[in-house]
């Protein structure tokens, strides 16, 4: 039986994930990874629930782990997660104009990283491990090499058309 909390968190699913790891606090990172796979981020209510269900943890500890590791997001991610490398190789080969093109195309302002419609989320990363393809962009685990402002706009337009 699926139990939804008032905020839409499926506590039965959270219990299942916790039990998969034996309810042990030493598996907290793996548990949080599974929760993020489901919700595309870590909802505060889910972290609180996990902190009260696993012996030896507190919601504050769960929140501390979630905020320490860059792999976790406390805000919802879009259907398409765009990551742009701004490491040295990508930066010197023009990642900044690509970043600005993405922000402009998606109308992301004031530090906002997810579009209003929830279709796209955007972040810059230090390295994608694709220096020879610089500047590189990854969208949902697919690498796009040698990006330009024009080419990234075409890719975004294609994704938008697929979701009309």
C-alpha cells in the first residue's frame, strides 16, 4: 500500500529504500542517492523522515550529509539536466559564451537553475572528464562536444519541440 504524506512523499517507498540497506546509517549516502533518483532532488520532508526512521541518525545529520556532497540537490531538477563544464580546458575554449547562451535561452535569472515549467535544470561543473572535447556539455548523461552558443540553442530547441 502506497502512503503519501501531505507533501507528496511516499513514505512506503522510503521505508522500502531504507530496508534495502538494512536500515543502517552507514548506508545513508546510498539511501539518499535512491531517493534523489525518484524525486530528482531531496525533498526536505524525505530527509526528515529518513532521519527519524534510521537509528542513530537525526534529520539534522541527514541534511548535513545532503548539503555537504555536491551530487545532491535540495531543489527539483528538470527533465533535462544540463551540465556545462567550466574547467580550464573548456573555459579557455569558450564555455562562458555557451553558459550565457543557455541562461538566455532558458530565461534563467537571479541564480535560478530550473525553468518554471520544470523541463530544464542547469549547472556548471568543474570537470566532465572530456577535456579533449572542450567546451563540453552533458544533457542527461549524453556528451555534446565542442559546443558553441548557436549549437546549444539548436539542441535546446530540439528538446523543446520533442516536448510540445
